[in-house]
């Protein structure tokens, strides 16, 4: 745990954040699918500046990803249909040491097509030098007609309980905003042993190409992220924080330190930066510095003083 604070001057760092037993340098985490495995942004800044990095989504078996158009820009947002393209858990496990060389919290985002794949993937990760698993329950359960595990409280509770039985790592469950009531799903996960929650994942959206008179994406629907979803994500984070007693990591449309501060004031223990990394690859660094300067200017000894003030 101490390694996350390497080189930090305790008297000056007002952003030290506790998350599921870890002392993070700051509450800023690079979100899954937007930061690779940590080294992709080294040409812009040292990724160890961040409080944590969540890996690209991984599944037990390799996935080639979706065919056709994968990204489509919308006003103040981005639709994506990547399809969890990844080399598989076993291949990642052989390379994870490169990611763990970065002096920050290493989080692995884990997905799967059914409960058995999640369990086996989590078990393989037990021998990897990672710090936390982020369980992506927005994945479709192919054995249950394709409905995502996170859409209903009972299925979310089931997968959380089963992964907690096998994993040696703290478990953060990433919630889908497409559930009928995301706060209720969060409660179900918390009661089933989750150490933390992260929300929100992308909203389901659609785009049509009027020239071809067809849906842009081969799967018709895709995930919407970016500034357009921020007010809704903020509301969902606030509601979930009020409903559970475990840490909540907020994400959804954060593109400035001011946005990040809103989520923290709404009660988020930490925040994740996703789509905002694409137009501004220095965003993570800028948010860390912006939060630090805000605390200094306002005489805040530690950012925990304003966490959840709303």
C-alpha cells in the first residue's frame, strides 16, 4: 500500500485518498478502455502522477472486438462499439508486470460472457501483482438471454458473491446506468461483499447514417460517453453514495478538474477519467494539479473535508 505514496511530501499533498484499504496519492484514476495498460500516455506525462489506472477491459478468452465502425462522435459525446477487444486474461497475466512497474494503484477491469468465465478470470488474476479488480457487470450474460449481469439486483448480487469467494484482491463493481435503478443494484452489490463501486458505465445510444439509411453500428446500439452524460452520471453517483456505506468511484463525462470536484462534493471517494483523455491526453495531470491548487487556495488540508458535502 505504501508504494502509492512514494516520493509524496505528506505535508503538502492534500489529495491523499483512502480507497478500499489503499492510500492513493490522489483520487484521480484513468478509466478502463481509455488509458491502455498505463504506458500509452507516457509521451504526455508520467502516469505515476495518477492515483490509479484501470486496465482495458479483459475477458478470459481473447476477443477480436466488433466489426465495422467502432467510434462515432456526437454533440458533446462519443458513441463506441469496441466490443471488449483484448488479448485475454492469460496473455495479460504474462505482461502485467509492465503495468505494475508504474508507481500507482493497478486495477484490472474484468468482464465475461457468463459467470464461469468471470470466476476463472478472477482466479487467474490471484497470482498477478495487481491491487484491485474492477468487475464490469455491464457485460451480457449469454446464458441468460444476453441481459447484462448489472441490470437486475439479483444477478448483480450473485456475481459479486461468487467472485468474492475466489478472488484475493479487493473487488470494485462497475455499475451500468442502464439498470432500472442503479442505486438499488449498488446496494445489492455492497450487501454481497463488494469493497467499492464505480459508476457509471456508458449509456446505451444509437446513431443512423442518413446517407446509407442504416444504423452506424453493426450491433445497432452503442455506448455513449463524454460530457453529454455528466449531469446524469453525477446524479446517479450522488444517489448511490447516499444508499451505500462502501466507497463509490464516480465517472461519466469528466473533462476538467471542476467536473471532478463536483463528483467528489457529491460523495465520490475517487473519480475516473475516460473519454476526456482522447481530446486532451494531458487531462489526468491537469485534474490532479487543479484539485491540488483548489485545496491550497481554499485552505483545505485534505480533500476529504469537502467529500460528500452535498
